[in-house]
């Protein structure tokens, strides 16, 4: 059963009527309703196109968090072959909020890292809703160091509300672990491509997204803090999250204009959750194109280009 967001209510009502008419036709009452079904389907499609052509930043935030949106596991299954995940940070333990290992992408060996939120109650708890602890970022750094040793390109898929803010995580050096993971990203001599597939929250996202090419799905968000967190700090009122989302410039379109990201991956009409296969395929093509643009660069040139890319953000702004 499809899950609708609050602002999708007009589309939900039309599609519900379509389902009612189909059920009536299936009952065998002999009612000819084909033309009416077609008319309502067309109307619902037009309403969906109009709705998603003018989403507010807050509405995009809701789309980015949609429970049916494809997660890392869906991308990994569709895009990579021979994926071999590695576990543990060799210091404390395993953190399933971040999954990483080696695989083949269109015939080429790659290193793969990403946040996994989970899709059921059980898996969401196991993956801690994609909010990694220090051991997750230390695992990521360990895997990236292996990739650097073998000259393996990195693909990272980012989808997290942020690093886990619990007391235990802070006691085990959350900030230091994020910094080391970010440093590992910057130090890679092989090309790297990162895609924000849902939420890109603060340092928890940057730790995996410091890449040569940073892409975002059309309705993903990327921010230094969640809209709710910003509203709580600025106005001491999380009800103002919509205002915060607008002011923070967290959408892919805003970030491309500011030069923070390098490209936008178009989503199917109605968001990636309506057609996950198409969204994943589009992301795969964008990743391949990004790597093509980096072809021919040696290790020093790749690392220098990445460094200059991020230094230019502050200089240009």
C-alpha cells in the first residue's frame, strides 16, 4: 500500500477513486468505467507533475525522508556486483549504520560506502536509523585506507540525519572519528564520487561525502543541521522547521547554484519512492559519467583536484 505525504493529499484522493472504480469493475457488475478510470488517472498524473514541480524546501525534506525511498541496500543490490562487505573498526566493534566493502561497478573494481537506514522496524533499529557511531566512521576510514592502498575508486552513498549524538558515542570520540573519516576521503589518490540519496546531515554526511564529485538526487537535502534542530536553536520552537528549511538553502537546486555540489540526478515524477528502479538506474548513469570526467588523472592530480574543489567553496562564496 502506497504511503502518501501530507501535501500529496489531492493526488491521494484521485488515486483512491481510481482504485475504487477498479475494484467495482473487478466485482463483475458489468459497469463500464474504463473511460472514467483513464480520466482520473490522467488527472492524478497531471496533479502529481504540478505538485512536484513546485516543492518547497520543507516538502523536499519530507520526500527525502519518505519511508519507501530507496536506501543503500537497494542501490547496492541494483548497481554493484560481487559486493563483499567488511565489518568492524578493529578498535571497538561493528556499526551497521554504515556499510562498506568492495564490489564491481559496471565491470570495474570499486570501494563502496554508505549509510543504511533500514526499511522495517527491525532493520531500522539494527542500523540505528542510519546514524553512525564512532566505530562506523572508523570502519569507513579503515576501508578507505584499503582502497587507497590498492588504488580503488570510491563510491559513497549518503543518507543520514547526522551522526549519532548519544553520550556513549561522544565518550568514544565521535568528532575525532568523523574528522579522521573526512581526512581519509580527502587523502584518497583514487577518484571518488559521492551521491546524497536522501538526507545529508551535517558532519555525519561530510565524513563520507568529501569526494571529487558530489551529486544529489533531485529531492534530496544536504545541510549542516536538520531544519528541526535549526528551529530549536534559533527560535526555541521546532514548529518553525519549515521556515528554517527555507532559510538554510538545503535543496539540491540551491546547493548546485552555490557550487557546493557538482550535479543533480533527476528523480521520477513523484519522487524516487514511486519508481525506485528508475531512480537507482539514473544514479548509476550519473556515477559512471562522473568517473568518466576524472579519467586520465594520476593519483596526485586526483587528490589536488579534490582539495582545490573544497577550498574553492569558501573562496568563491
